[in-house]
C-alpha cells in the first residue's frame, strides 16, 4: 500500500485519499497481469515452441494476440494496423500500455489452447509412420 503524499492543498489531499484504494487496486491488477505475461513468455520459451500462432480478439486494443518472434526473440504479441491502415504492426504484450495488457489478459487461456492445438496438429503421427500398419491390413 502506497503512503499518501503530503499536500498543502486540502482538496487535493481529500481527492487523493478518496481515490487511493481504487488506484492501488488498479496497480495491483496491472502488476499481476504483467507478471503473468512475463511468466507465460518464459514458460513458452523453455518449451521451445517456435511457431507463430495468433487468435482473433473482439473489441480489444489489438486485432490478434499471439506467440511470435519479435526482434529475434519469441514473445507474446499483439497485431494491429497502423493509424493509416497501411502497415500491420506487431508489439510485445509486456511492453504494451496498461490498458492493453489488462484487456488482453483474459484472452491468454484461449491463446494457450490455440498453441496446444497447433503443436498437437504438427506432432500427430503421419501416414508414413504407420505405413506398415496400413499395409498389414491388406495382407
């Protein structure tokens, strides 16, 4: 809990005192969201999963959030169109605005499911791996 600053203006002191708990709650939520994102990035990096995966999000700061390589490092990312809609931009979620991090936090479980589905589809056995079984059925 932050200490209340000393103000000479009593109306400013009252406003700060009245808002302190809400602002401290906001800061706590932001700290938790950022920490979760950083921990998730570290965990995904240690898994060695290095294929970009994105999910669409509705009514958020980004069109998509995902797992992508940014400046040579795999990161949680957000894709958005530039202000003139000419360029698709990518930004690391941990380096996004507070509002963006809080808005994207709720979509992370869905992103993990999408990453898992992508991995599962890539690691599924191929026909070649089971060709002996397939041909044995015709003998």
